[in-house]
């Protein structure tokens, strides 16, 4: 029981998702992926998630996914940071396959704290489907599972179902990434938090845009964000909030000023200008991406930014005080 309490208390804080780096031939650059994991861990995050569903997941083979997770686990061995494979799926069987892969990699690194992020299967549409999905995941998972409440296609699970799963599988469920924006999302978050202690931790999702409000007013105890290049700023925000420092407002303003580059130069999520910043911070050697093609497959493309766009990025990095090599 003591171990369970400590586990629940520790599974919180900033959990950035990593980008997937590629070589000029389009191969996964495992050495740079490991370097990215170390960079983010050195920023002081609580956990690290890969591969993100909105970045590279559909473009990776099962072997590439396994090798990437292994590269990250090796890089993180000996560190006090959660190793968090992302295990969504087109259906439950696909998600369970990913969970089993994550468990095999975790088993080879027994001293590395492990959890995983699992959203509803893409083909599940209601609570009955979600229940079947998460019951199957619970059979395969040996570590805590963070349930993501959004899959991009279906309505979220009900609070009733999520609490039910948390009570039925207390060592597997009880951690949630509440995804979305708006009052209904805050209401869902509040409903989950009201179900403590069955519910242990509720993370803010949606890039962290509502984190300041949801932490202070609703009770979010962490943030899952697609901004690994700003991991140090997110950690500073977390520490300021945890200490009650008024500096949190200023740090959050800087984070949002950087994240809102999406409004100035829209790009595919977690690629585009994001990769330029990761290269600018000395983590990535290039800004290459796999671009899916109609009919299947992918091709390699580079990011193209205009001088005006680069000037805008550089100005915002300077305003926010982002450390550059």
C-alpha cells in the first residue's frame, strides 16, 4: 500500500513528448532520439513520452518503434525520470501490441520508472467500446497507464467510466491526460479530481495552453505537452506553481508566446518550425521529416522557413530567454 501511495504521488509534473528525428535517407535517427531524451531529462522533467500519435507513430514500423523505445530507455537508465511509451492504436489489438512492446523494453531496464500513455482505440466510439478496450489493455499492462481522453475522432469517455476503471484496476488506472479546451474539459477534470483517491493524478493536455488555470483553479497535477524544445521553461513553470511563486505568471506568458508561433507560421503538429528550434538548441542535426503520401509510404522533406519567419522565431526565443548554444 505504501508503494502504491508513493507511486501515485510521484506520477505527476511535466511530461513532454519527444519529436522523432530522421537521417537524410529518412531512417529513424536513434542516436539523436537518445540525445533528445537526455536533453529533456536534463531540463528536469518528470517523464518523457514517445512516440507521439500526432507526429510519427503511423510512419514507424513495429521494429523502428521498438528500437526507438530501447534507445530512449538506455539513455535514461539511472535517471529519476518516468519512461513513458505512447501506445495508441487503430484498434484494441494494435494498442495491446504496443503495450506489450513497451513492457518488454521496460523489463530490460528494471530500475527505470515506467508508465505508458494509452488513448481510446481509433475504432471505439462509446463507453462500452472504451471499457472493452481498457480491460484488454489492463490485462497486458504491468505498469501504470495514463488514460488520454481524446483520440481525434470520438467523444471522450465519461467520468463515470474512468472512475470505474480506476477503482477496478487501482494499480493500472487512475492517471489521466484530459485533452481538449473549454469549460466542458475543465468540468471533466473537476469530476475526475473529485473522485480521489481512486483517481490519483490528472494531467493537463492540449499543449499545456490551459495549464495555469487548470493547475490553480481545477487541480491539475501535471502537463503533457508537445514542446520538448521548451522543456526547461515548462519545468520552470511547474516549479513556480508548486512553490506558489508569482513568477509562474511570467513564465507561463513566455511559454505561450513561444507556443503561439503556431498562429504565425502554421505547420504540421510537432514538425515545421518546431524542428528549427530543436536544431537551434543544438539537439537535432537537421529539420527533416517523413511526409506521408497518398496511397501509402512516405518521402523525406525539409522545413522551409522564410527570413521573416526565422526572424520572428529568433525574436521570441530572445524574449523568452531561451538558452542557445
